[in-house]
C-alpha cells in the first residue's frame, strides 16, 4: 500500500536571507514528515515567506494569497501559513487575517524558530494562530534543521537585524537591531558544510561589515577577523562570498584581507544607492560620494581583478535631474559588472514615506530607462574584453534539456559551456569563446579531466507555483472532494 505522505509548498519572496530562511522552514517541515510538492493543489500546507522591501512585492503576495481561496474551499484541511517581513510589519498580521479569513497561521521574522510549535498547535487545535514577537533568542534559530537547496552554495548567517535606518528601508523595523553570532558557531558551521562537500560559502547579514561577534576568548571580533578565520580551511577548495556590504563600514583592513586571501572572491557587492550627496544625506546613508569613490579606488588598487556590483534607487523624494546625473557619473566611474536599479517605492512607517517633493512616476520611469541603457553599455563593453580569456569557474548546475553547464567566475558573472553533469561542483578552467552583449559562452580547457569526475548530490530548488500547470487539476480536486463527501456519508449510514 502506497504511503500517504504529507506535502508542503513554500513560496519565497525577496532577498537571500529569505531564501535561506525558507531552507530552515523546509527543514522543520521535512523533519515532521512532509515532502516538497510543486503546486498548492497537491499541498497539505502552503507557506508564504514574504518580503516588504517594495510595494509591488506586497501586492504580488496578496494576489497570490487570494489565488488560494478556491483551492482552500476544495481542500479545507490544507493549512496556509504567512510569515516573513510583511507579516512582521505593524498591524499587518491582523490585516492579513481580516482580508484572508482562510489563512491559518501568521508569524513574523522573530518567530521562525517557533514555527514547528505553531504548526503542531494548529494541527492539534484547528484554531487560527497569529503570533508576532518583537525579539528572539538567535541561538534557537541557529539550532534549526536546514534543508539546503541552493546547489553548490551554502548560506551562513553571521548576524541578524540592522542598525542603519536608511530612510527608505523597512528592514530595521521588521528585522530588529543587529545581533552577531559567536565566531566559533560560524566557524563550526562553515567547516561542517565544507566537509559535506559544499564549494561556496556565502556569509549573510544586512550589513556584514558591522559584524561584532564574540570569539572563543570572549573578545569582540571584527568582520575582518571573521573573514580571516573563515578563509583558513586550506584543506578544502572553496569560495567565500558575503552580502551585503555597507560602504560606510567597509574598512581598509577588510579590503587587505580579501586581497591576500586564498578563498574570498574579489567580486564585491557595494550598494551606492545614489551618486548625489544630497540624496545620500536624505537617505541617511552615512557616507558621501567621495568616501564611496575612495573605497572603490582602494579596492581597484589592491585587487586589479576585482569586479563590483551595486544597487541604485531612482526617483527618491527630492531627486533632481542634477542629482540623477551624478548617479550616472558614479556608474561611469565605478564601471560596475552588474547594477540592480529600482524605482523608489514608498514603505509605510519609514521617514521617506512622508518626505516632500515625491518624484512623479513618469520621471522615475524615464530615469530608470536611462540608467538601464548606461548599465547595458558599460557591462557590454566590459564583457566584450573577456573574449579569449580563460577563467577559473565553479560549475554550479547542469541543464539536462539543453545539455549545458552553468558556472560562475570569481566576479560572480555566469558563463555557460558544454560538459557533463559530473562536472557540477568542480573548479574548471574555462575559456570564453563567444560573447553576446553581456552574456558569455565558453569551453573547458582541461577536457581530459572530465572523465575523472563523479556525480555529486547537491539539492536544487524545484519549480513551484500556486496554481497547477494542468488545466483540469482544480476540476479533479473538486471531484475528489465530492467523492470523499459521498463516501463519508455512506460510511456514516453503514455505522
């Protein structure tokens, strides 16, 4: 007889922190007998791990929760849980429960470690649960089981929360103040992951440069000291990345350690947000553009092979044409390998929400279009120079349908090339043989080594959706519900 295993579906929105926290939620569910599935019609529980960084993210989430209404009617025993940053916002838990009365559990960012108890409470009582805490003991979160599904990469939290209070950002209000993990806990986790075969460790924090965890002697450790320690596992071949850096805290010591390290990547994400001192001050970024330029210059001088990526906000309140031109100027100066450009979005409860001189939508879109045009021009020029060059590539995934491998350079740039699935998880020298605008293609230099590689067991996220791809899935679901009701009535009459 086939085992009737419970199924779960997790829908993740937002940043890498949320991706990793969804791995922790998956760990809880799998330890309680659940298996992952591809859509909500198959699920016994659907969990939304939400984001609040932009308004359109919330609109998308609310729309997706709404899509579950008919499925919930057909599957009344299915549990719907809403967690993450959106839930943590003031009064949002009540709003979710009122707007979507079929939701069963609402929990915040500080309730992650308690999700198992919330789930068991709901399964036992059948009652709706809304639990939002304002703080937590991070050691509980660090003890959670993790179902890692990020391939060759393993996320490692080094700290939680944020103290910066940029005027546009909701994160400090929903993630709380900065708390750093002890050094030894981080090193123990990193070493364990390397032993398991992970090839890339990504250190996570809202602002990793302000890390201040305690070492084994009880002394406060800087981010530079932590990086040096994480770089010390020389018996393994691996890469270290970190995100996100704040320009005000990226010290010369950190840059020195990266430049002299064996494993730390020279691809650095350094969000500038704007090239205008007026805007940086209004954003409460705690640096001016000269400080930012000096950091970029120091990185370039100490690591000539370094590549930078950045975030830029377009249309922040009060942004003039002159301010925006200064943003284009810093793009030309830094010559980023990638730029994540966003139109400013009001966030309820942040100082920028009530600022005067809000920029109109038409101007925002026009400026974003110009920013993207310059971004593409710079990246295409940089990429064109890569033709014929050979780079060390970490092979990250294999597309079976296209029979092609995907890997990343030290800079983080992706390259695709032919090879076998056994190459995934290996470091290979790959020569760039073709460039199409910002996209690069290559070929393995040491092809004779391919035969010596064996297949690894990295887990990857599966493609999930709320609604099933099969058009008749909802019809089948309703028929199953009707047949179950008929059978239940028959059994009731027989008894």
